[in-house]
């Protein structure tokens, strides 16, 4: 079968992508340093441990597997940490990605699917974001992802590296079959933090700020089911393999939910109260991020059919109760 190199394939989104690739007839080759990923999540193809900062290791993996394409998820992604340690984000995300891109070109692997982020847009209140919205990132995480997008454009001009860039919004949910799911150490994402609080694994969920300019004062985000998200990546891979040109796609639902709304929905799904406390705003957090995904629908045929909030919470709750990896 055709090999696809999946960086970060032991992480939350990457492991779901590996399952989707295997179901589509590909062999996903996971490349991960296991700093935030879990080897137990690698179930659908070979595993190669390594770091993107190690160019020789990358060259070795390309030579061994001769992948037809790269699907690049590996990155540091915590906004708070990006504000306090920007150098770490520029080094890991940008230098690591440049190594990967150069290794791919050297190996003649010229199809590249990149996991970018809506954080490249920054603050655009009361605007549904589309692919042409100005990119004004507020932190080193978003800025590093924007820089990688620019690198891909330059490498296409110089070397013919074709790319699909996905800028996506808040990812939630888990594999409905329970083979992989969301589990971070430390945990920073709203839904698993909320489920931890419901389950007594933490004293309370912290709601960071209730004074935003939204109907209930809490941040609004566009949530997309992880399985819908990775389906788009498989479609993006198909787009490139069909010889179509490089393209940027937003991935979201066009609907946003506030933190308080997510808490309220969780009560109906789990039949449990969510213990929470109010904290101060986090530096770098935007008020509202909602996606326009018309291009993905029209050009890729992508439909986020699983991305209903109750469905995402229910799938995450099932994984939360039955899953979890251990190092």
C-alpha cells in the first residue's frame, strides 16, 4: 500500500488521521517524539520515534518508507505557553517544520498536507472568518503556523512542493469506536478538562474570563468533531494526488458556542453537574473565533456531519470513561 508520513501521529488529531488513512487504503507511518504523544495511540501503521529538529533522522525515515505524501500535525500548541516561551515555539514549530519540508523535497515527496490553525487570524470580532481574512496572529503559536504557511508557498515556487493547508478551529470529540481519543498531559483543552471536573479527577474547571463582549461574557469558539476534521485531511490528500493545485481551507461549522454553553450542554449529555470556578483572562485568547467553511464544502465536498456539540461531548465522554493512554 501507499505510505503516508504522519508527523505527530501519536497525538490526538494525528492518531485519528492515521485511522482514517488506514481505512482509506493507505499505510500511515507515524513520526513522533512522544513528548506530548502516546505510543499506545499508534495502532494503524508503523511507528518511528524521532524529532523534527533531527534532520538526519528525518532523512532516514524518508529513505526507509519512501512516502507518497506528508501529513504534518506535529507542533507545540498551548497559547499560554506560547506567550511566555515564544522562542520554544519558533524553534520547535518553524525550524522543525523547515527541516521536514526540506527533507521531503530532498526525497522527492512533493505532496504536503499541513495542519495550521485559526490562530493565524488573530482577533476579528463579530466576523465569520474565511480563507481571505487578514492573518494577524496574537501569539507565537499562531505566528509560527503562519510562518510555516509562508515557507510552503516559497517551496512550491522553488521546488514544486504542492500543499493543502487546513486552518481549523476547536477540535473536540473522539473516535466513536474508542480505539483512540483525546488525552494530554498536561490537559489544556476545554472539553476534557470539563469531563475531568465532572468525573472528580480535578476539583473544578476554570473558566478563563467572564467579561468578554459576548452574550454570556465567555469566549466563543467553533467546535469541529475530530473525525470530521481528519476526513477533510484525507480529502485534501486526494486533492493533491489528483494533481490539483495548492489550496487553503478553513475547517469549522460556522456556528460558535461559548464556554458556558459547552458547560450547559455537558450537563444534558452526562447527567452530571460541572464544578467550575471563574479565573482571569488568559493572555492571547480571542473573544470569538467562528469559521466560514464554504470553500471546503464546495471544493472538497467536506461536510462536518458529526460536529454537533452534544455528539462531540458524548463521544469524548465515552472515551474519557473507557480510554486513556499511559506512558
